[in-house]
C-alpha cells in the first residue's frame, strides 16, 4: 500500500492563494447581497405606496358608484382586469401566480375598505 506524499510547498501556496482569493471575494459577495436586499426593500416600499394609491382610487370609484346606485363589486370588470394583466405580464410571474396575486389584491382591497 502506498502512502500519499505530503503536499508540496507549491500546492500549499496554491491552496493559501485560493483561500485568500475566496476571502477577498467574500466581502464583494456580501456587498452584492446587501445591494440586492436594499433593492428589494425599495421595491417593497414602492409596492406599499402603489397599494395605498390603489385604495384611494377604489374609494373614489365606490363613492361614484354609491351616488349612482351601482354595486361596488363588478365581477365582469374584475375578470377583464385580470385578462389585461395576463396579456401584459412579461414574467417571470406565471399566469397562475398572477391569478393568485390578483385575487389577493381584490380581497385585500375589499377588506381594507370594509366591503
């Protein structure tokens, strides 16, 4: 049976250099993660701003409907809105995912506005 020889000094230097390179890359990877997380947080804040604006607009629509004696909910309009979203969705959100999002958005709107 042959015993493996100890690593040469050049192999040890190569391993040390690889470790140093990995350590040097780590802060860059961490910086990239932090940058991406900051972008997600910014996106989430913008989503909340847009959701609040949507609630304001729906409140205005419902006032107009009440003044005209129309029901708040229009299932046909909701279906057309979903279809428009499907047609303009460029992904990666799937059509099924979009349907879930749309249903949740409508449910949340009705919940927040007490209908």
